[in-house]
C-alpha cells in the first residue's frame, strides 16, 4: 500500500510502505474510512520539531476492522471502530484512574494517514459502534479520535461547570471544539480568542458568546474587562506557545483553572508568577479513550456536529496539499478519504 511519510520541513510524500500486519496477538488491522491532518502534525512539518529520518504520519482514525489477533475479544472483523491516538490496555492503574493516554503499555499511533492501520492493544483502545454509521456522520465521528476528545479534556481539566465563565485560547480545531465542549458542559459565557473571520463564525456557532481579537497583555486586559476585573473561572490553552500559555494563566481568576492541551514548544513558566497567580493547572495528552463512548453517542444521537471543523476534504493521495492548506491557514482541518 501507500502511506504518508514526512521527510523534512514542508516535504510530505505519499509513497510505498509495507502493508501493516498483525504482530502481537492483541493487535487489530483496520481499513480506514477516514483520517485527517492534525494541528500537531504541523510542528514537525514546519521544522519546529526536528526529524532525523523519514517519519510515517497520522494518528486520527476510524474504520472497519479487517483482522484481529488471537487474543482480541471485544472487537471483530466487519465492525466500525474508533480509537485514540494513544493506545491503552484500559486495565492498568493509570487507565483505571481515567488517564489512558498515560497507560503503562501506551504506544502512540503514527501511521494513520494510510488506507490500512495496525492498532496495538485493540481491546483497550478501540470502541466499536453498534452498526456501520452512514457516510455523513464520518467527519464528526473521526473528530472523537483526537480533536474533539482533546477539546473535551481541555474543558473537563479546566473544570467547566454549568454557569462557568470560560476563555478558549486558540482558534484551531481543538480550540473550536473546546468551545463546543464547554457549551455542552453548560458554560454560561464563552470567550474565544480569534482574529480569523471564518473561525470566529464557527466559534459562535459552537457556542462562543464573546470574541477577543487582542493577544498577549492586551488580550489579558480585554478578558479582565469582560470578567469584572478578575479573569475567567476556566481557561483552555489550545496552542502550546509561550505567549498563549502566559495569556491563559494570566486570564484565569485566582482560584480558577487553566488547562493546557496544545503540545508545548518552548514554553517555560516562571515559578514566582505561577505562585502569585493562584491558578490550578492541569493538562497533557488528552485521555481520549475515557471520553470516546460518550462522545460517539453524542454524535450518533445528533446532539453535536464537531465535523464542521473539517473545511477541506481531499483524497488521501493528495495529503501533501492537505498539510499545505493547513500550514497556510487556508484550511482549519483537512479530512482525507482513502
Ligand atoms: Zn491529532
Ligand atoms: Zn493502561
């Protein structure tokens, strides 16, 4: 088969790769129904994260099970399944606490921008649906594999409750779905930080009540103006830069919560500032597996349409254009169809 490989900055190729096969008895092989490009794929694509050898890409996936190893009991060939970008046994102590993305046997999925994928720890990683869902639901279902699960974790880790005042830093797909998640959790007010008209529109559609276009200190001042001078109850940091992290912490009221789900690049925190900020910090790679059953239900019941973050759909073999469009911010998120 052919799969996606990153060779260096701005050099993505769709080329011959070995066919995935069962290696461990706990593996499953799935045929992809849809996959996509992630905002986090742009870090190595832009050279912000050096790569030393050709690197297979992709970690968001859903599809039909083709084959399972002899130890797999909870999924079977023919079923439609969705899994997290981090595999999990779903039984170890970290999994039982709900932190499946820190599973003691975790592996990261890295070859999903391809027509076929091997998923280790299939029983603990994959969630099957009761039937094969219709095509129009695929984009929304695919988001549960990472971006929606990550946005949901951002809102959960920031302790969003009914009536909360929420700020979302970052207008990428994760930030936008953080807004949707906060809305689902009953937030009273949701302030989105965005300068981009198309993204502002989607932010409002997902539940944002206010838009702030300023960044840095000005952005913090604007948020304070909107929140009786104290800052927000919950701030979701969905970017991963020094500026966005600082803005998130400074926009949180004393006693409030800052969550961070953007993979940090060059972020350093000042101990004294943190000490006097009086905020609770919680973040990391989202334990998507914890939320998958609930999020799949919300999509299948028509309660949410997170698939709207995909504003570009391409055949899988045009994956390089999918990266380019996101890099140039022509697309929020690219869906790839094998
Ligand atoms: Zn991702
Ligand atoms: Zn585990």
